[in-house]
C-alpha cells in the first residue's frame, strides 16, 4: 500500500468558510470548506501539529465539502453531510467519509438512509455516530462502525 506522505504547507492555510476543525488527541484536522463565495471547494484536508508548529497536507478526501459535520471516534474522523461541487453545480454530498490517521487514508462510509444535506448536527456516543437535522430537516439516523 502506498501511503500518502504529506507535505508541509503554508502556515496558516487560506481562509475557508464551512470547514470543520477536529482535535484527534495529537493534531488538529481541518476538513472541507471553501472560499467565501463557494466557487471553489478545495479537496485539500490539512492537519496541524502544535508540537512541531507545522501544517501538513492530508490525502484528498474525495471531492471537498462545505457545511458538513465531523466527529472524532477515538481512532477515526467521521465526516457526513455538506455539499460538493459536481458538474458545475452545488449538490448535497451523497455519502460520508472516514479518515484514519494511523494509515493516513480515507474510506467511504456506507450510504445513509438520510438524504444529503448541509449543516447537520452529529455527535459520537462512544459507539455510534448520531446524525440529526440540517437544511431545516427534522430527521436523523445512527451509524455504527
């Protein structure tokens, strides 16, 4: 398996709106977001190591997102919801993704019974990811890895 080695990036990264920042116990993980006009959604997740005072590029997560939610499980970062640019238009992300810092790799989450949406709320219970609401919806679902 060819693992992404990462590379140092300018510090700090360009401003992003609609991104998530999640602490994994060692690094700060920055996923998604875009420019203020949402004309570009960089597929460029980053990590920040405060001990080394260094930003580092992570492997692409499959298309960039804005307005998603993220939660740390203790081993993986789970990302769900938000929107992606596809075919020149902005569409709800069809599925979530999981990032594993140990292997520095992303994997898709199973398809959700929920329709894609922006601004959902998520919480990690210690065993499951609860997803609720977003885009004025009042439904939710549970994902158990």
